[in-house]
């Protein structure tokens, strides 16, 4: 695999029968809402901020998928929605924030990292070169 600075290869077994899935992931530590918004700005991610706690799903209750998707998925400890599937610097990624860590994942649909995925990771890293969070 070509040299990457921020992204690391992650392999996970999941499903039945178990299959090996690969992703490229990088992590950025954050300290609170202001820092999250600063990181989002540097990544070009549009933050969706709520002024009050939106309606949340009830634990133990069953929902139809369309109804379930209506509930916003908030970053723990603040009123900002998880970015989830989005684009940074023109590259499709998945972003999730939890436990003071913002995780960016390049997850190929086929489960195996390709040369194109590595090029996408290198492109993101080139945009982040010299950026401070």
C-alpha cells in the first residue's frame, strides 16, 4: 500500500459467514462544540446545528425505516448532527464524532481497498497538509 500519513488501514470481520471488510480511517481529536465547528469548517463540512433538542427515538420502541430516518443523529454532548455520509474535498466519506474523536472513513462498497481509495485518501491528506485543528 502506498504511504499515507493520516489514514490507517482498518480491517474488520463482520456478517455471517464472516467476511473481511477494509476501510481507510483517520481520526481528529476535538474538545467541544467550538472545536468541532472549526474542524468542520476546515474540512468543508456543513454543520447542521439545532437550537433545541430535537425529537429523539425512544429506546426499545420499534420504528419503520422511513420514520427512523426522520430522527436526527446528534453528536454526543451538543446539538450538532453527525455528518454521516458526506464529501470532503470532493471525496465521498463517512464522518462520525464520539468520545472526543472525529473519525473520517473511506469505506469501499465492495469491502476491499483499491488504488482509487488510496488516491482519494492521498487527495484528502494533500488538502490537510499544514492545516491545524
